[in-house]
């Protein structure tokens, strides 16, 4: 950019000299501002992220000037849309107005043909959370409603009032979510030129729905594309993180995990790292369906169904090739229960740090859940099934 500006200044000086030496050549002067070019990169505005455009381009695109960029030759142009809009500008914000009712949707179209992925950052995201009733409504067997026999189950953990969904024709759709998801994010591998982001809002909720979602589009050449199929993606973003971070279930702040989840959390393996370990700060940071002891190899009931369909459920945190921090192999990959991960691994890994680790690459943690909470096999009392908030550290 500096070389281009310097070249433009020289060209400007040359034309000024030419004009002074040949005053009769009217109309031959070429303005410097017709020569200077800069990439339309992302920029940091005063209150939002935007795209660097000329002042005229920003105005023509109905954007808002929010600071300068390109060493003062451009403006940081920000874009905000509300329900019913179609957007194709990168770094656009989808905001609620406070007047939405029943249904609110926007269409997101690729800014260019080379776009392959979206990242949705939930700057604000508060809608009604999942059902918390413990009243049994059906008999369930193998995750399906049973007419005669089965386990009693409730609708707890389902998003029955408000729900956010992504329609992605030709590509994988992330799980539907609800509740409080402020500062969470979600990736979408675009399978078509346009996708829909939709809020369905019920009339019986007590929470005033509000959201502000930053939509970032990534080209195929972007260095930090999330691996295909990842719902979330974490990587070292500053020199202090060094392969450390925290992952959590959607609606963790709402204190209940959600039904029908397939939350695939991918963590980039940083340079020279060969192992990743997981731990919780306090016991209550791990609370996924089931009672204490469900993680034990003698009770392999997390994360799937038996052939008979009874006595098992899908809710679990799945980490491949679990091992102790010492490297000794553990005989389980699916974790669940209410006692807490740190207590679980105390008996499972028998280490002072109470960690479970994995050397399997890529580093992936998957949270999976079904549509039901089975009262006989899954604890559904107050304070249970909160979800998970787990610290990770690569070594």
C-alpha cells in the first residue's frame, strides 16, 4: 500500500510539472485520487467492524462511515440490517429492533463466488431458553416415542418458545439454539449462494428477545478457515493464549443444556503441540444428563442407544482416545453425569490435576444430545443438566 501511494504521489508531481510546462494541454491532468487504490479489507470502526471503502463507495452501498482506514484514503464502512433484509456485504450486523414478533429472518448471500464459510459472532443474543419441566409426557425407547413400553421422558431442554436456526441448502446446518448465548459464535459451511438466519419467537415467553449478530464471510484462501463440519473453532489469537482456552455448551449462561445438539467444537493444534488436556474450574462446570458414575467403563450408557433401546441416552461429551495426563489409556470416550468432570476424572484418571487428555488429532470435542430427558435414567431436577464449561490446554 505504501509503495502504491508513493507511486501515486510521484505521478501527481509529474503531472503538475507537465501542466506547468505545457499550460495549453487542458484536461490532461490526472487526479491522484483516481490512481490510489486499496483493498477492501476488514477494518475496526468506532463501534463495529466494517469494510474499507472510499467515502463515495460507502455512501453508494448505504453504509455508515465509522472511522478511517487505508492511511486516511478510505473510510471504515459499517453495515447493519434488520429482519426481512438480504445482505451480501462482509462484516454486516444483523440486529433486532425490539419490535419483532413471531418470525424474523434475513438472507445472507455470498459477497463473491470465492466465499465458502460464514462465522456468526453473537455480540448479543438473549431469547427465551429451553423448557425446564420435569413432567413426563411420553414413553421413549431408543430416542423414539414408544406407544406401550419404554422410559418415561419429559420435554426438558427443548427450545419450545424461541429458537434460532440456520437454513443451509446443500450444506450442513448447525444445531438450533435458544437462551442466552452472548459472546458465543457459530460457523456455517455455505452449500449454496445464499442461506437464511431465522428467529422464531413465541408469544408465551417472558424474555424480551434481542440480538446483534456479526456476519463475517471467508474466502477459500483464508488462513484460518474452520475445518469442514465444525460448529465452533478455536485457535491461538494472541501471544498469551498459547494453546489455552475455554469451551462451553450453548446456553451455558442460561444454566441448561439444549436438546437435539450436535455441537462440534474444533480446536486448532498449535505449533509443536501434540496433546490437549481438559479440566473444569469447579465441579458444577460439568453437568450433562445422567447421575454420578455414568462416565465409568462399567456403565457405558452415555452418547448412544443399545439395541434394545432402553436404559441409554444420547446426551454426552465425546472426546476421542481419552487418556490420563500421564499418557495411560482410558477405556471411555463419552462423558456425562452430574457430579462434575473434575470429580469424574479424579476416579477415572487418578491424577492430582484431575484432567483428561487426548493425543488424537485433530483436536475435537463433540456435545451430542437427543430430544428427551428420561426421568428414570437422566436426572432432571433443579440445578442439573446445566451443560459444560471446560478449560483446555495444549502441551
